[in-house]
């Protein structure tokens, strides 16, 4: 297979949620993992673990784990909120959330993808530098999300697609039982993977000058 140019891969790796029935061979997955493993991690400890799920019953169970979080997501969107953020309290009541249908785009990709990748990390080996700050800790992600994104970049080179999803993680105790996860392990993202029904080549993103500034947060826009 001819390798794509790096910038072409970066510019056309989109969030694929609809897949053809074409299978994803183990040989393609092996190539993906072989390249993704060169992602950086704190102390080069490489605390990642991937569970390759093909069993339909397990994929259906993962989809059901996504349903409660997807309901809240949809309820907050209907209220004009940024769903699941930890800064602004939601106005969505439990009753409102329970009455909101879960959007199929947030649950059904797990059922219909040829393969689902559950990406986990061993919390015993990551450096949670911000664990004592009065906000949601995010630094641990530096040791796992570069690896997860490498999976999607490598998948794009293989003619495959997927997306980093998190909805089922809200039900991690159920995932822990379903997938036999050790207590020290966290689920970081679940990637439905397959051949996309359509391949996007033009992605919508903000201009660089809207999110890059010089010297400080309120500095001059970079490139303006």
C-alpha cells in the first residue's frame, strides 16, 4: 500500500461514524498498532492497552453504555449548553434528561462498525501533574491520546476511518465488568473503526489566527 503524505492524512482524518460492511482484517490492525505505538507517553512508560472487539453482543453492550451520557448530551444541546463541561452547571434536570432520546449517531456506530477498539491506560504509570488543582484533571491524557490519535491517522492511511468517542465512559463500572478491566485501568476512548461510507476531504476548522496568539492568551493573533 502506498503511504499517504503526512499533511494529507492530517487534513483528511475526519470523525467517521458510518461504515460499509467490509471487514477490517487483523493484518490491517496489526500495521495500525505497529505504527501507533511510537506515540509519546510520560517517561516512555507506554501504559496503553487496546481491546479489539468484534463480538456483536459486546458491541451492543457498549452501545447501551453510551445511551445515558448521550441523553444528557442531547438535553444540554437542546438548552443551548456545551454538553458535559465542568465549568458551567447544567440546567438539564434528571427528568428532562430521562425524557430525551439518545441520538443514534452517539450510540449506533458501536453496533455497526466492523470492529471497535477500546483504548485504556494504566493509571499507575501516568503522571497526573494537575491532580491537586481545583479543576478537572487533564494532564494524564498526554500519555494516552497521542497514541489514540495515531491509531486514527494510521487507519486513514489504510483507507479506514473512525472517531474518538467517550460517551460509554460515563458507565465505566459497567464497562469494567463487561471487559474484565483491572481496577487501576481507565477507559480513555472507544473507537468504532471500519471503511467509511464516504470519505470527506474538506474539513471545516477555524482559522489559525482565531486560536493562536503571541506571548499570552490575549496577545496578538498569530498570522494576522
